[in-house]
């Protein structure tokens, strides 16, 4: 590993810690828990809790998980609640334990609606959230094998296919299993910034994951599937301040290579120019500002564009909104 947890924490020492709660049921998909948990733990600004109706369960792999705390009466404001999938969701969500969790989840609806809770459904865990009525009125997704069941169980939700994950206000749902890591990286980016998410992803070696139709975290990670240190230095500089008016020579200086060499490296390893990469980062910033409720002029300026008109031209060029 190139970085450790202390280094992530040092970079984000001003960020308040967030409480993350994983619901652990019998037959839980091990990677649905351990994947996102590892990412959040590496980021260093999250306190992890494992909760459920039983103090010990056997996971999908046969690994016994213990030290599970009882379901709390209440969750603190700003809590992150993660609902992993189970090995056989047809039977695993009809057990007495699952029914206890379903009722407990239903009681979390007011906190969700008030913005005091971030709900995360991983893989078939989205089905349990749907059964509890937490997805009504939200866009959501799940593993392709159970997408039809999600539509049946959440008729008031907007179910979307072929997405790694979807964020709709206070609800994040993912396609399944390793996609829980993508969701965790997205949460890290929102809480600690894209630089922290990028470095966690680099240590976990999960860059080669996203396509053009993926959610807004993708520009931060899409072109990181390489091991060239100079390129990573250049990308880190651009990600740290995408709104800045970077000149290629300035980026090259940060990477400790010549401008010509950096241009060649971007083309050879990433298949994109420095300027185009920078523009995609700016588009990601603008998109996030728009989703946060900013007007287009304000979003454009926050992302480093000179005007809303320039932002619209960039959006048209890349076919994004």
C-alpha cells in the first residue's frame, strides 16, 4: 500500500467523523459488508458499527461474523445506514430476523425524509429497503438478477437498470456486490473530497470500474487505471483544484516532467489530452453543484468555467448534462 489510514486522516483532519451502520443478517453477502467497510475504514473519517437482531451470524461464504450490536432505538443525525444483500434474497428476507430488521427500517423513514439519514442499499439489500417502504418516490437500482423483483416490491419507486449505483437525494443504491465499493468511494468523495476517494481507490486497486454512463464520481476515477507515478501526480494536482486555470506547463511541473512528455503520457496511457481531462473534471464539479441546487451560472463559475455559456458548450461537446 502507498498510503495508510493515518495519512488519509491527516489530509482531512477538519472533516467531522461520520457514523456508518451496517445491517448484518444471517447469510449476508460478505463482500457487501467488507468491501465498503474497508474503503470507509481506509478513509479514516468514518466510525463503523455492525448492527442486527443476532449477535453472531454466518455469512454467504461460511465466515462467522460476531460482535454485532443490537439494532439501536435511534440513529444519530447524519448517520449512514448500509443495507447489504444476502445469499438467497428469496428466503433470506423472509426469516424472523429479516422481519425484525424490516420493521426497524420502516421506523427510519422520518429521519430519511428529514435529511438526517443517508440510506445505502447494496446488491439485494435494496429489496429489503423496498419492503420497508423506504424507496417510494426515489430512483433506485439493484443487481440485475433481482431488478424485476425490485420493481414488483417498490411500485412507487423509479427503478433503473444497468447502473453501477444511483444517488437520489438521501438514497444511494447499487448494482451488487463489488459495486458497494463504488458507493463507498462516492460517499468518501462527498464527505472528504475527491482526492481522498481517489487515493483510497488507488490503494484498493479499483480504478477500472466505470463507463460513460456511470454516476458523477466517474471522472475522478475513470482514467486512473495505470501505474505511472508522473501521471498520478498530474491527476492529483488537477483533482485537488479543478476550478483553477491550469496551464499544461504548470501541470507538467507538478508531475516533474516536461510539458511535451506529459502530453505524450496522457495520450499514451489515458487516450485523452490534459485539457480534455481537466474539462471533464470541471463538468463533474458543475454537475454536482447543479444537483445541489445551484443555478447554472453559479455552477459554471464554481467549476472554473467563465460563464454558463461556456459550460453549456462543454456539456454539448461531451454529451452530458
